[in-house]
């Protein structure tokens, strides 16, 4: 059995994730394809993930791909997470990961609408509210969630969630219904109604946004395509990595691995990983490199089993729900985090000694990012412990 060491996995990451300076790519589309998908839970992460991988990237380049050419499209899929997809990968997600999320979300939404007092028949309410929202969007005009709440009575309701609990509260139903329609690919997040650092989607139908909507893949075909692309980006990966990333069952994953003829390889620590059948050649050395990645970057979030690049730093860099904050990378390992000071200057917090010369090189990356941000400060709802400590100090 071919053995892939942790060092080789880090070299693969450097090239395939377009992070080492000599291996960055030429466009937002190429960078997204290199990563399979981008995390889009927070709008700035999309831009900063692409900045790290595309030399000379401008905000306008990302906006063009997202909102003009629409070669990149936002879609809720794996683990009920919002991603940016290459347009041609959407049918695979629609037939597999998105469909799985949609089925579970529909049941929960119907139950909550009923328990929250909106209706005595939750399933019927969801269907009626969907029809009403789609009818309002049928003219092709993009609308914010607030405008839809004003125009569609069914979306104006609120429900009481988890009464008596600290995490409960009285919440609008509209975001839940729009999420349901979005994960079903009936509607899509169109233009952003705010600055690139904020997330204010304007909703429209998928047909109006894409023009021609391809048919979803079958469930099996969809999972196979997602696994094929994931392995090209992240391989080798373990079964646990793939089940977690896909949000799928083991049986669906194992069928997909068989469909793409994935090959087992040995990993450091005695584990077993998977790669594509044409991906068994040794990975050459890579010149020393550093990178600054944003909250929820796809490299950081690509694996469940992260010790080969994270070491023991996990508790300082991930919150208790498993969300990654900003990270500083050195030769395929995470060595710290970064924040912005009140003036918008990027400041690095290293969690281990890297030497004076390397620290200087990382500081130059911080200066490069400071210049690109042009004084704009990026906020997050997922600050890690290390980020908080840096801000306090």
C-alpha cells in the first residue's frame, strides 16, 4: 500500500490549494475550483479566501464571477452550510448533499411552525408559504428578506423557539422558509445589497439567476462527483473526513468511493486514507511559504482529522462548535492567527516560535493583506480564543 506522510500531505496542500506563492492561480473561478467549494457563511471569507490564492485579485473580480458572469453561485449544501460553488458542480450538490439537507430541514421547519403557533398543520403551511414566496419572485425582480416579509403575509410571522431556554427567543420565520427554498434550489442569493464585507442577499428564483437550470444529478451520481472533486483537492482523506465534510451516511460515502475507484493509502499514525486512482505519484518538495487565511477558510475546514496541519492548536483556533477563526500558515502547518487593530492594520499572533526571518516574512504577508483591505475592517461572529487574546493585548 502506498504510504503518504504528513509532510507529503502538507506539500500537496501547498500546491493543490493554491497557497504557496508559486502555485497561486489566475482567477476567482480557478481558485474556487481548486478548493472544490468556498465557505460563504460570512461574506468576507469568500473574498479573503480568494485573495490568498489569486495574485492581483480585486474585489471587482469576485463580484464579476458572483454577480455578473455567475460562474460562481452560492448554495446551501453539505452540513446545511452556505458555500460558493463552481456553477457546473451545482447539479451534483442538488441531487445529493443539498437534497439530504432539504429533507431534514423541511421536517424541522414544519414542526417548528406548528409548535410556534403559526399553524395546526406544519407541512401544509410550509407548502403554502413556499408557493406564495415563489409567486412573488416569479417576476424575476430580486428582493431582500425584509421586502419579502412585507409583500408575502405568510413570511411576516414569528415563532417562539425553545421557551424558557437561554438560547431561545422570538424569531422571524422568513429566514427559515427562504433557507428551505434555497437548499431546494428553487431560489438563490442574488446580488449583495451591502458592502462586500456584509451579507445582505437579494433573493430571486434560480431560473431567473441562471437562465437555464440543469437537472439535478441522481443521489449516487451527485455524491460520486462531490467525492471525486474532494479527493482531488484534499486527498488523501479518511472515511471520517469525508463523512463529516459531506454530511452524508457511511453507506453513501462508500458507494461514492467505489464509483470513483478510490485507492487506499497508508497515513502516519497508522490510519488509512483515500486518493483518486491516478493520484499516487509522490509530491515534490515545495519552496518555503506562508499564508494568512480567513475565518472558515476551506483549507482549514476541509478535514475532520486535522492533526497533520493543526497540531495541538485546535482549542485556541476553533470555537466550541467547530468553527475556525483566522489562521496563519507556515509550510502547510497552522502556527497562529491574525486580527485587525482599530486602524485596520493586520496583526499576527503566533502560537509557536518560528524564528526571526520567518516572522518577518509572515509580517510582510500581513502588510500585503493590510494594503489590500484599504482600511476596511472585517468583523466575524466566530472569533477564536487566540483572536480574542490578540485583540485584548
